[in-house]
C-alpha cells in the first residue's frame, strides 16, 4: 500500500460529521479507499481509522492469538472495544459515532494525521499538546527507534 500523507485541520459538526479536505479525499480515492474501521487508539486519547484491507490483515494476525490465554482475551476485548465500520459519504463527510467522539474527547476542531497506512483523528488541542509535550524527547526517541537502521543496505 502506498502511504497516506498529510496533517489536516477540520471542523466537526454537532452530529459528529467531519468534512474531509479535498486533498485527503483525493488520496483516499486514488488508493481506492472508501470503507474503514474506526477504533480507539492504544497509546493516546485519539481514534485510528484503518482502511478495510489493512484492518483485514491485522485481524488475520490477531486471529492467531490463543483464545485459551486470559491475557489474549483481555487484550482483544480492550483492543476491539467500540470498533465501528464507517464510510465516507457522497459529499466527502465522515460520521464519527457519539461514543467514539466522547472517548477521544473530540470537540469542534479536529486534526486528521496520517500514520503510514492509517489515519489518526485527534481533538486539535490534544494533538497540539501532545506534539508540544514531546518536542524535547523527540530527538532521543528518533535515535532509539531509527538509529540502528542501515538505510543504505535496505
């Protein structure tokens, strides 16, 4: 899959609908993506929007977990809590269910940020606070995550 790109500032109406920016809609259209799975994020107070084909790959992997281990069942229950199938309507809007709006603390202004093969949906203030709070630590994190990769020999 070609990676998704961009960070988009959007407005959400009182019914939980977000008009996706034209640039993002074009990317999704070019990649033939119109059906998604929306879920809570694992590590932060935001939502993740997985293209259906990417979600299917992830579910195949998770389906291999031994269901006779309590920690696996506990993980699956929490990981899949609130999962919803969503589509972009004909006018380019995404409807976010009320319970997921509440879980992520979404208000009127939201940010849709690409994360390689998924999109993250954040409340604008929470997103900006996250970025600001992690500014000092980002160089250390980048070195830890990426420092041992030899890009020349890939």
